[in-house]
C-alpha cells in the first residue's frame, strides 16, 4: 500500500495551558482532535475565555472529516459550541464526554440545534477509507477518558489526550495497557503526548491516597468545609461525596453548572450518591450545624478560584466565608495561576477562614509525570514525538525525558501554534507555518476583541483616560468657548489646575492652527490634538493616558429661522413666525461630528 501523506498542525495547546486543538491532515481529509478553551491570564483584561483560531479550518471546511474528543474537561470540549456554530461536522467521543459536550452546546443559542453526536468506546473502529480511527482507555480525573489512534498507511498517529498512570485507579478510570502495547506493535509514526506535568520527576499521588486525605479533612475539621474543585473533576466529586457521607455531612452544590454536571454523571452512573439525602439546597444551611456542612464551590464554567475570591469579599449571592470555615483546595492550579491563588489564600484568611490544599501535602495531578511519559514512549515506540499540552518549558522537559529513553533529538518536534509537520517520502519535517492567533470571548462577543483593544484596556487600567471636548465654527474658522477637559484614572483634576489649563491652551492652539489651514480635515485635526497632548502629558507626568479628542461643530443652518414661504398657516395659528422662533437664537445646537 502506498504511504499516506500526513500533515500535523496544532491550532492550540502548545506553549500555553489548555485550548487543545490539533489538526491531522491525511490525504486531504482533516481530522480535528479536541476542541478546547483556556481561561484568561491576568493580561487579558475583561476576557472571559480564549478559544482557538478557526481561520485555517474555515478555508478548508469542506475537507473536515469530524471532531474526535478525548474527555469532557473544558480544555478539550469547551470551545465546541463556538466551533459547531460554524461547522456542521460529526463529533465523536465516549458516552460521558458526549453528554458533557451536549450540555455545553445546548446552552449556546448558535449551536443548540446541532445533533450529529456519536458515542464511541475503546472497542470502536471507524473506517474512513484511507484512515481508520480507534480509541484506547486512559486514566484521568474524569471517567471514560480516551486516547485516539488514526491508523494510516504510513503508521499510526496517536493522540494521548490528558492521561496519567495509576495502578490503583477504579473501574471507569483504568488504563488499558494491553491495548497500548498492541498499538505499539502495529507501528506508531507520531505520538502527540500530554506534557502538562512533564517537569515533575516524582511519582504522582494515587487517587486512593487523595481520597484518604479528603476523608481525613472532612472528619477532623470542626466547622464548615468549603471544597474548591473543578466542576468536571468527577473522581474528586465522588471522593467528596463518599467522605461527606461517612462523616455525617451534607453537601451544597453552588451554581447551575455543577448541578448539571452532577445530574448528568448520576444519570449515567458515573457518579454514585452514597446517601439519598446527601445533597441539600441553600435554604437548608441554617438548619445544620457548621460541622455538618460541606460546600462544593466550582465557580462559573468549573473554575473555582475566582469564585472563592467572591465568597471572601461577600460578593457571592447568599454565600460567604465565615470565621471558622476551612477552604479545602482540591485542584492543582497551573504555574500561571500561582499569584492568583496566593492572593486568594490571603483574602480567605482576611475573611476569617483557613486554607488547606491537596497540593501542599501530596504530589497530585491528573497529568503524566516524567516517568509516566517515558513509560508511554516505551509502550508505543513512536518514530516521532510531538510534545503538546503545556508551556514551552514543559514541552522541552518532555523532550529531554524522551531523549533519556533513547529517542533521537531530531525526531522530537517542539512546535508552536500553526507549525506544519509534514510526513512525506519516509521523513517528517517542519514545512513552514501559518499565522494562528487567539479568538477571545468577551460577553456575547466572539473574536471582536483583538490586540489593539486589549492594549487600550491595559493602558486604561494603568494610565487612565484624558477626554478633551472642543466646539468649533468651521465656517467662521474659530473656536467657540473654552475646551472641556475630563480625566478618569489619570490625574485628579482639581489638584492639577495648571496641567489642565496648559492642556486647554495646547488644544486651542492646535485646533486654531488646523482651522486656519486650507487643507484642514477632521482626521488630521484629532490626530494632531492627540500627538501634542501626548507629548505634553508625558513630559509632565511620565504617563501615557488614552487621549480622546471630541470635536463638535456648530451647524450654521440651525441659527436660521425656518422659512414659511409657500406654506398655509393653520386657522388657529395667528401669531407671526418671528414670534415663534425668536430669531432662532434658542434653537442653536452643537451636535458632535466625527466623534471617536
């Protein structure tokens, strides 16, 4: 059989945390692996979430075979509603993954009618002609997590998704080692492997050890326990449910997102309630003693840290952190969130609570450690390795771990978004790249926030805004009145009268100079005001506020009384027109023109 031409390209998930999306192009058929989002970091002011850039897929939409999902976390399925609002292609995943994907899609008005979902499992094989897609079970913090195999004439392309190895994993979370060895024997051309925990040289704590710590915490704390967890971390939810039932505690779930996830997991028997009366409503809290209460806080879209901040500040509706509360952080935040978590801890202590985190005592993670990554390589024996899912240092650590077990350095590719790896004629090479950005979601806006807007938001947050309003009479080429200056977040106007006065003089000089110019135009006038003010304000303050010049022009037509010539007066209207208009003086207005 003639070898296949294979192209592999990450659209997200490399050199960043989350937003996993990988394109594998085999003989002109495009297979999309995962469709995730990431939560914004501090510099993305006001942005809710970030999703992949779909431009490449838009240009090749007729070649997309389908989307293949590894698990039900936001970093794998969170961008699906936005994707399906544009692309009508089938979506494949395990039962649990598909049900969580449906929840996401159902809440989006632009994709809620999509229904081309297909449930697969580790025994499924889908024949697309020159590619056979199959799956294998992996261990992660959500049941029915799977890796994906694209069988081609040139060998298997294997995508692990999020995984780790845990010999004590319970049913529904267990790795199929025999299947991995079988895939390795078939021949693996390229392995796209999880790197999120590649720097960790130690063994990851087993879920059994973590379950014991959860039980101990709920047993020994004599007060309310507020558990911070990612909403879709089903294994952690089960551990909390079990520990609460054993220690005579009731559980309050906060928010609709976690309630929907729990209801779905219960319906599919992926989550078991150890007691019928375990879950309570918010109004039941006052009926229980503090030592009988456990609150699971997952936050909006399953992100708990910001929700804890709102509780500490008393901004969470009906819930706050009180004296004697223990906040138990059961998620392991990424390095990018360390500063945020440290600030959150401080806020909790200020509110009277205490903080305990699993990561303080146990090496916990849902991702493969260095040893796990090396074991995966030894099971699959890939010809080429493509580390994915992590910042550059993590991809690099994965590469070093691979070299330690015998992989050649020139067979390991540390890619950036948009890089195109092409396998043709027996060799894989980096064959150029395309520009791939981020699509930012702010409220209901999808992709309407770009780098320029973010830059302006950053400047506004640091140096404020300076608004200058001036009214002109273009026909008479003169300024009407003094410029009106407003400042927000820049300087206190009343304490800086000299600065304001000099700024007004600069504005008048610049505007008058432009009015005297025969080639005067609005764009040049406003730009000139910006530049002159920017130089002056920076010289005086060493700051660069956003400068917004507002130029208003008197409409000379508004000064003239309306002509009644040729019009018939109403019988009841016996007053002369001049009395009504009072020569038009009170009718003068100064509407804004070309205001940005």
